[in-house]
C-alpha cells in the first residue's frame, strides 16, 4: 500500500517538473533576444585574421631588422629561416581557419536557392583541404567569392616557402676595428739616416735610395720598390675627404715633353773608317749639343741641365715644373718600336722629315728626343686593399714650391740656387676625422693641433703640422746630384762589327731607354720617380714636428655571413592575406545586409535541428550560439528501428 502511494506521488512530481520545464521553455522562447552586431558571429574569425596579420608583420619586420647585417647566433642554434618558417606556418594556419569558415558559410548561403544537398558536402570538403577546394571549382555553380576562396586554399601551401625565400645569406665584409690597417706615408724628407753629410755644405743620399733609384730604371715592376700596406685581414678600406683623397705623401714626380721636332739632321763628309765605317756620317743633333749618329758609336745619349732651349714648344705647366725640378733629363735615341719587319733583315719605319733625307738602306729607325723634368711633389691617393693586394689610384699631384719665395698657387718663381725648403699645404686636410681647409685654419694657433706659420696668398696662417708637406733644400740637392750621376753625359751604341748588345759602358742602366717611343719614355720616368716616392713613403718620416712614425690609418674588414631580406618574396603571402581580409569583410557586410540569413559557417548543428525530419519543432532558434546551447540539452543516438537514423533519447525520467 505504501509502495503504491509512493509511486503515485513520484509520477505527480515528475509531471510537475515536466510542466515547470515546459513553462520555463515557453518563457524563454517568448523572451526577446538582444540584437547582436554584424561582427559578433565572426568574432573568432576576426581575431584569427588579426593574429595572422600580426604574424605577417613579424615575418617582415624581423628579417628587415637584420637586413645587410652579420648573421647572429640565435639560442639553441635556431636560424632566422627557422623563425620565419614557424611564423609563416602559424600565419597560414590562421588564414586557413578564416577561409574554412567562409567556405562553410558560402555553402549555407548557396541553399537560399533550390540546390542539391551534395553542395553542402562540396563546400564542407573545400573547407578541409586543397583537394576539396580544387573539386569545388567544378562541383558547384561558379560564384566569384567561392572561386576566390577556393583558389586561396589551393595556393596557401606556397606561403611558407615564399616567406623563407625572402631571407638569404651571402658573404659580406664587416668592420674589424681590432685589426691593423695602415699605409706608409711621409710628411717630411729627409727621414732619419736618409741623408749623409759629405762636407759642411754638401750631402749625399743613403745607399737604400740609390738602390731603389737604380731598380726604378732596370726593374720598375719589382717588389723591392713597391709599397706594401699592413692589413691583418687582407681587406681594408681608407676613408676619403671631400675631394676623394684618402691620403697624401711627399713624392717625386716627372713631366715629359716630346722634343723630337727640335732634332736637326747634319750630313758630314765621308768618314775615314771610324769604328770600321766608311761613308758619310749622318748626325742627329739637339740645340743643347746632344747628338747621335748612324754607324758612329752613338745610338743613345742622355744629358741633364736646363731646358730653356726646349720651352718654346712646351706648355706653361711644363715650364713651371721644369723651373723647380731637381733635375731635367733629355734622352736622344734611335727608335725601332714603330717599324715593321718585311721578312728580311730590313725594317720598314714610318717616314718623317728626318729619315726621308737618309739613304734608303738607313731608314730602318727613327730618331726620337724626350725631355723630362723630375721635381718634388705631393701625391694624393685613393687606396684600398683587397685580398691582400694594394690598389692605389693617384687622384692628383701638386708640385712642392719654394717656401717663402713662391706662392703655392702661382706658376712662376725665382731663378736662384739659394732657394729655401719646399713646402705644400693641401686644399683639404683631415685631422681626427674632421676636414680642414684655408677657411677654418686658425690664424692665431690652436694648442690642440700645433702648427707652423706659413704665408699663403698673402695671408699668414698657422697650419697644423699634419697638413704641411716639406722637403729640405739640402736633401733636394743630394737627390739631384745622384740623378745627374745616373743620366748626365750617358752614351750607348751598337757595334757595326756584328750583332752585339747595346753597350752603355759603365752606365749600363741606361739600356732600357733605347728603342722607346715617347709614351714608353714617359712611362719609364714615371716608374723611376715612383721608385723614389715609395722610398720616401717607406721611411715614414713625419718630420720633427710630428712625434710618431707617419702612416694613414684605415679600417680592416673581414669576411662574414650576412643576412639579406628581399621583400618582394613576401608580396605573395601579403596578397593572400589582403584577399582573405577582403572576403571576411564581404561576409560581415552580407551578415549585416541580410540579417535573416543565419551565420552557421562550418557547424553541423543546423542539419540536426533543421534537417529533414530530424528534430522537428525542437527549437526555432537560428543563432549558432543558441543552437549550441540547445544542442547541449539534447541527447541522441543511432537507432536502427524503422530505419537507421539519429533519434532523440528521452532522459527526463532518468534525470528526475
């Protein structure tokens, strides 16, 4: 009896609970829902796209920060390419999440018109991978937005390779401040032990300079006279001033003119067997008395001295340097360099006013004359060292004029053997990284940069010692004396008795001057003065006013691995991101313009609640979030009674 009463009471309670739940459900249905904005259904997609955009920015900013910089070591041996690969992979994943939801929503929108249920299947497959997206292009009626979305899914695997391709490593050079980089120069000559006193008023140069001068004639390309820079890494650069000059040094220069037009041919009487020659002597003479003759033991003559006899055919610049030269050298010789062999012993040479007067058998050479001025100067260089080799370019040369007797900016001077020292001040001078010129040279002196007083263009300046180049009168005379020993009254000749080498007697170093054109002779004297210049520089003489040895300091660079960033490769991922953003904006606008179209995206819940004969009249809610809440209250299972399908399970009594 008690059990029967308890069962009745239980059924009454269950009925009341069901009635109350039904009443609450009806109230919830009748309760008005708050209106949601157009972005609310797409909140997670917007956040995912913002995350992808942030990753895209990081993919650009991080490698751009290291562009053209030495590759750095990352923790745990992670490379920059690995970082880019990780960022681009997450970027693609975030972008595909948005594209998947957009394709799912396109499937629901497609059903606003009568369409096969299989369309949902195709859109669902397109949201899952490349093959599904590829098949979507042929499985459903083409729509622009769906085609674009499918193509983005198909192309998306290229995001990571393209992003990685934007970062590459190349060999590069980097500064190595701890390494040595310098070149020898000299501000002042002579240096220590560079000059020897012969008498109280007479000096001589040291043996090292004599050897270098001789080598400049007979072996001008030898390493003995070459300048060698110090560069610990093998690659060094040297900063330049506003005139493109990296360094300057006191030097020796040469300037040559062709004086062949001053040669005169003199035909004498028959020789009486001089040196075995019987016939008329043909002498080629210059106004200074030099001569050479065919078959009369004089094929080359050299002479030193004033060039007043040649200045009539010279320009003003040559006349200026000839006046201040330590030595002027004239070389009169025969030249066969322009002649052609006819296959026999005879040569065919260019006809000129001189050999046209010779017998035909003697026209196998041309008479040439070249006069050169050897003068002290300052050479301005632009230099670099690459792979251990020094490359120096001469930017300009400036003559060293006489201090106090000649303005450095004029081209004429006094004619006196009692000239003082020679001095030059460059238009631009760099001291401790700052460039100075006549405009900012102080006229009152600066204790930081001790200098010397010089008169330039009528104004007294205190020039820092680093900007003054000088050569003493005594050392210039010592150089001139030995140069005259090399070239004065030199004679070379061939013997008519047979094929013997050119004989220059005790001046054997003159042999390279024979058989040379004007261009060759000009080059020869340039190489000769370069050997003298390099000896100056090797002495690294700063003078008494500069404390340390003279040198120009550069910057050593060493090879390293640098990162380069080519932003063009990132244009592809950025374009995909921009198009995805446009599709999402289009979807949000569609949701706003058509609020009656539910936003279900890739959810399967609408099929369960609104599919054919599945859960009829269970709910009228179309919002996806509400459907998810309702789905949490409903339990279903596959049952094969009356056909296999999902059937709702009544759990009311069990829960009670």
